[in-house]
């Protein structure tokens, strides 16, 4: 017997949890839920995050900068447990009023600069250290094209496909079909671009690759949503090549361990405060 079709009310009101894996942290208002001061370490950069695809972008870039010898990129990484609502503390909201990880505080300048939204953090760090962002107009623009492509496209992958395929309280054909179509279209966009060049912006590895890889590279490697077979990820051969090349980079391997609380212990560094943590 079919269910009664849902008819939206004239005015929506939040009356019950929405269901699904993250229902306990979803709410229709912003602002802090509790007072808590964030910890601060001794390094110039203070990162508050979790090793989700968005969080991993920043730790990968920071590890890449350290690998290049940028000592000013030393950082303390503090774990924000989003499932427990740490992102709604007064200290976190002060850095990111949107209550999303990652959030960065640059204490190497006075007054300290807050940076939030992963794409903004990548751009800020690339410009601050003069790395992973071409200086010529064409190269810089192509890098930013793909950086902002990721920022605009990934919500359809994560909040759309990922939510309904992996996290929603029940499997619904319409939204899964709708967002699967979009996920595959996006993979095709990437595959066509990567057939033309080794990296998204051209011959050089940039913040565009660092932004896109934790989502789409890990998707085709079956490390996001366990959906590689469902999406026929093997068909995107150029994305596969690019994803495997980046996965081998030592800084990428290290960056994925920071603020990670799941998997085997060798893959975890829940909070990073010293370089020795990743030796």
C-alpha cells in the first residue's frame, strides 16, 4: 500500500527531528548552543576540524606546505566532534558563524585573522605562502575555476547523493536517481578535463586538486559512501588515474590522518600539535 503523499504546509515549522544519521545536530537556527572556549596551542596556525572531506582539504594543504619547508605553516589541529555538537560552542561560532568545519585562526598576525569555509582557507593559505596557486593570470584563474567548481558542486554530491544514498532514514528512488544522475554528470566533467591535463588546472598540482580530491578522488576509490560500484566509477578512467596519483603523495597520506577518529589506529591522529605526531 502506498504512503499518503506529503503536502507541504503553508508555513514550515520545526516540530521533530528530520531523521537520518545527523538529525541530532540539524537545526533551523544559527548561533552557539553552549559556552566553551577553544583551546590554543603554540603554533602560528590554529585549526579546528574533523577529517571529513572538507576538513581533509586543509590538513592536506598544511602538510604539503610543511613538506616544502614553509615553517610558518606549523599548526595545531584541534578535534571538533561534529556529531557531539562541538561546532556550536561559543568559541567555534566566534571563528565560524556558520558552525561548519574546518575553521582556522591565524595568530601569526595581530589581530589574529579568522578564516572559515574550506575554499577560503585553501586560498588564504596558498596566497599567504605563495604555493599551490599559479601566479600567472591564466593559471591562477583556471585554478580558481576548479576550486569554485568544487565549492558549488560538492553539496549535490554530499548533501544530495551522499545523504539519500547512505544516510537518509529510508531509501527513496526519486532523490537517489536525481542526485545519482548529477553525481555521474560531475564525474564526467572531471573525467573530460583530466583527459586533457594531468591536474585540474593544467600541468601543476594546485589547491584545485587539493579541494576536489577528498570528495571525487575518494569517491572513485570507494572511500566515500561505499558507492563506487553503484556509480560505475571504473568508467571514469582519467579521474581514477588522477585520484591514485594524488593518493600516493606523502603529504596527502599524512593529511588524512589528522583529526581522524575512525579506522585503524595507524590512520588516526585525533589532534595534532607536534610534527612528531605524524612521523
